[in-house]
């Protein structure tokens, strides 16, 4: 059993979730033959490095107390370049303008022969093809289950569990914030602005909710699905996007009178009638795509298995860490 | 909040698919069934089912027969006349029109962007029409919401009508909310 050394680049909610998940799971994983060891963690202030393995509890404690995990000024890129490890976990924030800093980190990790697991949508939505080519060129693995649907397994479901099927199309609710807002508007007959305020108060929506409510986040996830499952070569700019900001309580009421609800649906379909679209859509109340609260859901249409739907928590630090850990384990197994 | 529900009148178009179910009575002599089916084929009906109740007799001593057929040319009256000419007794006729139907939601300044024109753009196609409209107007300056039911003679025509609605809505700055795909694409063709 060969240990695999990991770095965690980015130590916000998701990075800390990964650390907590590892604290909980390392012993169990070791017993089942998976030996993981975190040798570096970095955030925007600096990093902590220990080739023997970092005390994750202490790192989390330090983050809470000082606001940073850093014990030295060593930057993220220096960690990726200079610290010996096999797998880099990129959990830096998504940036849809240029994909940075994640894009540079991932490319550098490939360049150094390190596998990469990421939850970061920016680089994937902008430079998917480049990233895959670079990973291949350097003979390393690149996995990103956490970038779409949080805990909900969708990429690995389509690629592994449904291997052999042709995936004809995918429709889904890929943003929990929008789903929360539309569900509450529908249930309570409340106006958009009111529910948005409520969601912000609960921490479900950001202070600047643009990224979620304008459908940008859903579009990024759709691009990742389109590229990785359908083998398309598309970017964020190819998606037709309509957000939920214009949805009225009355529209939801009228939909309800017809036995339907309104959901922000991301839709990707291949072939002659290819579609790459994010838009509010009418969905029959009894349809599998109708899930409440902040849940995410995806419906995969396949040629052999027929329709397959999967639902789960689309965000949250431990939920996202679950998807990241599954990718790390998959890489460990395939490279040992 | 004002809430209006309008039931719009609509004309049944001749080329809309019609499913007709007829109860007939035939005399108990050879060749009667063929006699009864000739008018159907003559006027272009597509026969879906014929049930010939050999063992039963009506009070008049005739054999009851049920036929179900599709008609796309509106020539039902010609068929009825023709059946009566050859002496077939028609006990009942039940017809059902089949349309493709879609419900969409519109949001924006629906009334002030000439609702009549929006509907007219669909209706004047001749193959599709707005058959139901529910409108909700919460306030003068606030956007209205409406649900629209559109019928068309076939699914392709329905998609075309939806395309027209989306174009008009874009021009008028209205948001169109469409239903998700109804059916799974056919595979193993």
C-alpha cells in the first residue's frame, strides 16, 4: 500500500470540509487499503507544509483563530511547484471571467505530474479541452465530480455506472439557491425580492446573488456536463441563459393552476437538435425533476437504461467534500 | 390584484385529426360489413378497429358493429350520408378532436405590448391558435403574468407556433417560460 500525498489548495468552506472529511475517514480508508496523507494546505495568505503529514485538526483550528491556515508565506503556486506530492485538490473559488487562479494551479500541477481533483467550475467552463489535453499529455488523472451538483453523483454516474449507454440528454436543477427561491415563491406566494432577501439572511444566497440567480452557475455546470459527458467542445459563451430574476409570484400561481411549477432548468442535448440552455421552465408537479428546498436533481436520458434521475444536496462543505473524496479515492485506486 | 380568465372562442379546423367512434346496425345477411366499410375508405378514413358482434342481436334483429377510425379531412358528414344511402343504420356517432397542446407562461408588460397582436400572430397561422388565456396584473407599473394555452394541428406546427411566440415575445421584451420536454426521444429506431 503506497501512500498518496495530497495538497489542498484553497482553504475556504470546501477546503475545510475536505480536511474534516479526511479527519473522519483517514483511519477507515487506511483499513481498506487507501493511504492518504495531506502534506500541504494553502490559502490566499500562505501555506503550511509538512512532508510527514499535516495535523489537520490544528490546521482547522488555526484557520478559525487567525483567519488563515498559513504558517509560512509560501504561496499556492510554490506549493504546487515545489512540495513533493502526487495529487492536488483545487478548491479555490470559481472565477468565470478568466478561471484564475485555479486555471494556473491546475495546469502547473499537471506540468509537475500531479493528479488533480477540483470543485472549481471556472477553469472547466472556460478551458475544458485544454485541461483534458494537458492532463493526458502529462499522464495524470483529472477528476471534477464536485464541480457539478455537489454531493450528487452525476459525472461518475454517467461515465462509470452507466458506461455503455449513450446519454441522449440531461435536464436538471443544478443550483440550490434558485431552487430554494422558486420553491418558496411557489409555496408561499411571495415576491422574488422578498424571498431573495430571506435566502440572503439564511446564507443560502450570496450578498451579490448575480452568479446564482442569473443562471451563470447553472450554465457553468452545464458546460462541464456537455464537455465531459457528451464530448462537446463548448464554453460558457455557448450557453443560452435566462435567469430567474423576472419570475413573478403570479406566474408561479398561474403555473400551479395548470398543475405545474417553475424551475430553473439546465438542459443539454446532443445530436442534430443539440441544445445548451439554462432557462426557467414549466415542470409538471409530479415530475422527477420537482424537488424542493435547496436540493439539486438531474435526469439523464439514456438509450438502454431509459431515464435515470439522481437527486441530492448541491452545495455545502461536507457534501462537496464527499464528491472530492470519491474522486481522490478513484484516482488512488486507479494509480496503485 | 386583478385576475382575469378569458376563454377564447376558437374554430375547429378541418385538418385537425379527429377520432370517430360509430355504433352501427347491420342486417344479418352476407356482405353487409363490407358495404358498411366502403364509404369509410372512399372518404379517406383510416380504420383503427372494427368489432363485429356476430352473436348479439339488437331488438330489431340486427347485428351491432362498432367502428373506430381517424379522419383528417373533416368529411364525417359525407361518410354518414353515404352509410345511410347504403342502408346502414347509425345508432350513435362519437367524435373527438385531437390537438397538440402546450401551456406557456408569459411575464412582462403583456397588455401594454398589444396582447391582441401577440395572440393574433399565432392565430393567423391557420394551423395553431391560442385557446385559453389567464392573466394576472398585480399593479399598473408592475409586470403582468399570463398563462397561454396553444393548440395546433400537429407537433411540428406546435413547435412552429411556439417559435413565433418566442420571436414576438423577444420583440416585446416578454419572458416566455416553456414546459420541459414532454417525451423522451425515441431510441432504437
